[in-house]
């Protein structure tokens, strides 16, 4: 210990610095620098440290090793997942790079709030064009939030696939026909299909 307090007890900050600088004691069968292997996560919750998982792997000599290994930031690992493990040349321990196949449901990633606008029930957030033409309006309706497109005719054009997902979906044409056009097959799947 480089320095001690007046009582002879090591300073806590220096103890933590030295612990962080000391490489962990890895068991026999540890990886060689730049070696990448597939390992199994056997415990995803370290008793004290966040961002470390207990993984088990076999070396080329068939020695089985296990250790608490750090993961890449933001990586969701569950017990039973197969993970990709690598040993950088300039790091004292391996790192979990990713999940090869995770059978447990992955949680939604945490999202930080970039901006927030608070509106009253009689207020709305409105987007206009540069000439002041109203485009989109967002407000709190009786049944929940409402997004209203203010132009009389609107097109949604995407280069890829459009997916609409909800507990239930209703398509309502207040006036006129409802037309569905496709260049390929039209598939309608459901437990019961009612046509009147």
C-alpha cells in the first residue's frame, strides 16, 4: 500500500485502486491473447459487481475453466446463454463480446429521455412546415394519446416492410371504400374470419 492514514489503516480509495489494477486469478485453462471461444454463462448476477457474469469454457487441451468475466457495456446476458469470449492482448482478463444464442426473453434496452414536453389536456404539440402549414398534432384524447395528421391527404412510403403491432387493430374508413392492393398474394389469417 503506497500510503496510509494517520491511524495506520489503508485509505479506502487507494485500496479500491489497487484492487482494480490487480488482474483476477484466472483458473487453469484460461485463454491465450487474441483467442476467441464460445463459453456458457452459468450465473448472470455477480454478488457485488455489475457488468460481470460467471462463464464456463473448455480450452483446446480440454481443461474446463470458469471465472467472473466483464461484459461489453449494455450487453444483456442470461444464465444458460452461449457467449462469445475473447482475450485482448493488452487486458488482464477475457471479455464477453456478445450472446451467441439467448433462449431467455431479452429485456427492452433502457432508453434515456432526450427531450420532454409536458402538455395539459386542453393543449397539443403541433408540427408545421416552414410556411406555417399544419402537419402533425399530438394531444391527450379521452381514450389516450392521439396523433393526428393534419393534411387532407397523406402518404406513408417506406423502402422496406411496414409492421403495425398492437393488442387489437381497427381500420375505419369514415367515408368511401377501403381498398387493399398487393403485387403478390394477400394473406388473411385468424382464428375466425367474418365477412358480411
